[in-house]
């Protein structure tokens, strides 16, 4: 069972930046696509960004395209989410997730089977 641990959340003013990290246990990290999702109070969890096993392909929700960048370091078993030009509507708990074996990069939440506990991101206006 993989363990995913997020870090880097916090409180930031609108227009600011944060970098989230997600560290994965195990030795097969590079075999899986990874994704970031977020859930705001009273709302369903939604897709933010995903990255392929190699890191060569990425996919973003329209709401974050051009502002957020997902990347990964397979030697460090870590996936990152660089968030720039943050807006109050980006406030949410951000969670990383690992896709099922062999799954290509995707925004479909049903394709992810392992989840971290999440880290809170709060953007003040």
C-alpha cells in the first residue's frame, strides 16, 4: 500500500504563490501517473492537474491552466504543484493521488486509487 504525504500548503494573499509537494513511499513511483485534486468546503472534489509516468505529458483543469504547473521527480518519489497567481477561489484542501497501474495521464477521478490526506491552501483577498 503506497503512502502519499502532502506538504507546502498555507495562507497566502491573492496573486501570491505556493508550491505543494507530495512524497510517495515505495519503489515503483515511476510506474504510475499522478494527479492533484482539490476540495473546497461544501463542494465535490475536483481535478486540478495530472502528470504521466515519465513526466513528459501533463493535463490541467481549465480553471488553473496557465497558473499552475505540475512536475515530478522520479528519483525523489515526489510530485509537485507550483501554484502562481493564486485567487480566493483556489482555496481548498489539495490532495495528491496515484493512478491505477497502466493508467495514462487523466483527469478522471475514478482512475485514481491511492490518496494522500491533503494540505490546506487558503487564499485571502
